[in-house]
């Protein structure tokens, strides 16, 4: 989904929430608080979409390596193998290899095209793959297949371990999400009573709602920070076009 569509859907969800809650509670303060709560939720969800993109790229690396191994074994050059990934590679990686193909056809510079796709992906696992290909292209590919197989095994083992940890974290995260949303669900139920809506329409009630929003936001941010899997640091990110080896 493109950013404009995300903004539109986010605005629509916030507006719909405000209208529905106002129809239930008849309180501008409560409906505004719920609208802000939904805005906080969407802001965190948009950040998590970037993490999902990174996870999808990492999950596609083993398949990428398998296709490269098959291409090299069948007698294709590295250029041909990489260009072929634009149509038969992992779905998440195809746009990047389409750009690689266009760069190769436009300039014919393997290193330049490889640097561009490497920096576009900006992922430690793809860095390892591309650096192996660059070294093989420069020094000869006698050990390329062995290197790719070792990389494939290493990446698969790392992904398996991360998935096991993520599964154990998910039930804790879901419990925390439920705990954070429970007071707001209770508030929505209580807001059907005119006395509750009137109480939160006062200055003191508005302060309580603001404090609740702040605490909820802090809890969400802290929870996501604690549950975030540590990412490996990128080692190979210098560009030969700037004079780096």
C-alpha cells in the first residue's frame, strides 16, 4: 500500500472512530480521546510495517541463494542469474532486481548495479550475499557455490532461531495489547451512561483522559521496544563508486 493510501485509510479510521464513539457517548472529550488512541495505534502499526518488510526480505534470502546456486550450476553467468531474479525470484525482492536489470542494461556496470540494490535493501543478510558475489566476480567463482551453500545454511539457522523466539514473545505481546486496551473498552461501555459522559466532559475528566492516553502511548512504545528482536549490524555498506574497496 502506497503512503498516500495509508494516510487516507488512517484518516478514515480515525474519523469513523470519533463519529461512532460520539454517537454512543455524546461526549466530544471521549470521542476525541478514542480518535487519538486509534491514531497512536496506527502510528505504531505503520512502524511495524517496516519491520515486516525487513522480515520478508530476510525470509526471501534462502530462496534467493537457492535460485542463484541453480543458475550457476546450469551455466548462467552471475549477471544472467541476478537479472532472472526480477521475474522468478522471491516476490518481495523482484522490484529490486528489476531495478538491477535496468541498471545493467543502461550502463553495463555490474559493481554499480550491485551497490545500488545492496543499498536499497540495506539488510545484513543481503549484504553478505552481494559481497560474496562481488568477490567472486572480481577474483573468480571457483568457490562461489560452496560460499553460497554455507551462507544459505547460516541464514536458515538464524531465521529458525528468530522465529522460535518470536513465537514465544507473541503471546506475551498479545496479553499486553489486551491489557492496554481493556480500560478503553471499559470506558466505551461506561460512556453510554450520561453521568459518565458528563464527568469526562469536565476539565478534570479531560485531564484524566489525557493522562490515560499518555500512559497508553508510553506502554505501547515500551512494550514494542522490549519485544523488538535485535538486528545484526551491517558490515558491508561502503560503496565502490565512492572509492571504497
